[in-house]
């Protein structure tokens, strides 16, 4: 079963609390969380968050544990997006 937007937002929030993650990556995650918590329609929120988070996936300064979590978040968002559009 796919996660909800609010559950994914919590996952993003957990990463924001990780001080081992560089500030530029946390800034993008914070922007994605704001979009997920916003009042737009779910498909708009999800698409915006995917776009923002994908922009940081290749950052060479990202710790390996964060990269794993970020890919899990993207996967959950894409799964939710497919469920909503399908």
C-alpha cells in the first residue's frame, strides 16, 4: 500500500533534522516539505516535490545514508503519483 503525502512529509522532516546532511540539500528538502504540506492538489504537490528532490540526488556531498533515504522518498512519491493518475 502506498504511503500518504503526510507520511512522506514526515520522512522528509526526519532528513531535515539530520545535521550530517549539507545545508544546500536540507534547503531543497525543506522546500519540498513546504510543497508537500501546502494546500495545492495532491498531484501538484507530489510533482513539485519530486522535481525539487530529484535536483539534489546527484550532489556529491550527500552522505550515503541520506541518498538511500532520498531515493526511498522519491520512490514513494512516484508510487503515490501513479496511484493518483492511474
